[in-house]
C-alpha cells in the first residue's frame, strides 16, 4: 500500500475541475483554512475588548469596497488587519511552496498588491490602517490599537479653530 492509498487518496489523484491543488491532502488542508476568526484575530480582539473598546468584526470599512477588515472602528475611522505570514508574504516567515510554484507566486503577489491597494484607498478616505503580522506579540498589537483609537477619539473631541467642539464627535449610533 502506498502512502497515498493509506491517506485515502487514489494512486493517481485527479483534482476536481478548476482546482489548483497538487494532492487530495493539499486540497483538504487548504479547504480547512479560515478567512476569519483565526487564533491571532481572536486573541487580539479579546485583548482590545478587555481594554474597553468595541468594534465591528470582519466588516467593510467603506461601503463600496469589496474588502473587509478584521476589526473596524467606524466612528474614528480605524481599520485593523491581522495578516497571515503565508497568505500575505511575511518577509520574516514566508516560504514559497516548491509544488505549483507559479500559482503561489502569482497568488501571494496578488494578495500583497491588494493589501497595498486597500491601504491606499482607506488612507485616501481618511482612515488609519493598522496591519499586524500573525506572529507579533498580541499584547503589543492590542496596545497599538487601543492607543490609536483613543488618540483618534481625542482628536475628534478637540475644539475646532473657532473654539467649538466638533458636533459629530459626540454623536453615537444607537
């Protein structure tokens, strides 16, 4: 019995039409990956929530943008992304797969390009974008998020040039 047969794969595995997987095991592994609620996201959200901040999860920062941020603080325009080292090409940890290399080079390259485009579009709309690699210390990331949100809240509450507080600063959604 071959290793493939022992793993439940036929000796000559054929991917389903349209699949790029190089093996049945690879396909199962990739299908099992989460696109939200990963362990690093859950830990960061827990720490930020414990610090007293509330946020939207997996939400679109901009209504017409087809991309979601992991955490969104709409009133102060802060978008938080926790990027996986593999999927976003971490310079410290990313290792290009040996199998199906052209596919992965293109895929990871598109992901990085989309990340930069997202950052640019949000910055143009007045958003602060915070990106963290999944391997970073969650406590340090949480402190950065809390400090950024609180700083933005203080800016919004500061009086304008006429000495009047910003009328939008005190509004809250019900």
